């Protein structure tokens, strides 16, 4: 996988904002994706009192949603916590994880925002652009925007709007459960993003991609190893 080096990471918050404003013009919010055989979940955690950034990527087959690959990368945390600039804190470790993958994903589901961001350039957009892979922001909380009440039904959604523009969807993935905040990251439309989020979601609130990546980012690697062994055993049995 060729990752584009578009800008330095050792920047000030003011310089980071300028980079976001410059790169957001390159984000594509229409469908520019091919066949999806592998979906990736991306999540980031921190260790050693936030001094180490731990990025996790889980690759699942699609539409089976079986775990087929996973990687973790750790880097020293260099950027401060600044709302709206989380990608500058987290993406360097994510890119380091991408370099270790054996399987290249066709679609990324990122724990965070896509264009539902003050400068239309959240972490999903940042990763999608640098890796040139279609990406979706799947956030558990809202950063910006307004919306009307979402019907209490699996698959129901309401537009998330900001300054008169639809920037995402508030999507209920389970009945009687709080919705998620979905937004295009790069090379995907909102309708297609909703479709793939629902296709990756089973009986839980979060997509399976996010759930696996979160386990990795939280240090639950033993769960991952057990799942891979189970999948390998099933494959041998079926053969």
C-alpha cells in the first residue's frame, strides 16, 4: 500500500488547522469504490499515561464479517489533545499499522468523524485521503451538527446538518439503543456509507469492524487470537 506523505506531523495546532483547510478540498463524497471483499475497522487507544499511541486495525471478510488479519502499531504520542485535531494525534500510529498489514482493505470504517467536522476533515477523511481508500466515519458521539429525533427502529436515520448542509446521518443500528453518527470520510456517498455500516452491524450497536478494532486498541489481543484460531479451524473443517 502506498501512503501519501502530504504534510509533516510535527506541527502546531494552528498549522494543523491550515493543513485541514487545504486538504479538505480533495475529499470526494461520491462513490468511488469497487468491489468490497475486505473491510477494516480502525481504532486508537493510549498507553503509559497517554505517552504511547496504540493504533489497531482489524480486517474482516465481507460480507461474512470473519476476522482475517489484524495489526497493532505503537508510537510515542507527539501531538496534544485538541478537539477537532485528533487526527494529528492519532493518524501517525494508524499509518504505521497500515504498513504492517498483509491484506489491503477495500473499505475503512474509522472510529471518529468523516466530514462531520468543523473543517469537513475528520480522522476518517484524513486516513482515507492519505491511504487513497474509501473511508467512513463511525462516531459514537456528535462533534457538530443538528438533527431531528431518529425513529426507534433498526436502520432508521435522520440527516445530520450543519449550516444548511447535510454532513452525515444519525443512524440507529439497534432498536432501543442510542444511534451512531455516520459521515462520509473519502470516496463514498452518505447513502452508501449507511449501507455498509448496517451491513457490518450484527446484534450490537457498533459495527463488527469497530468492535474488533476496539478490542485490539484496548489491549484485548487474546480475544483476537482465539477468533483467528476458531476461523482457521472452521476453514480446515469445511475443506
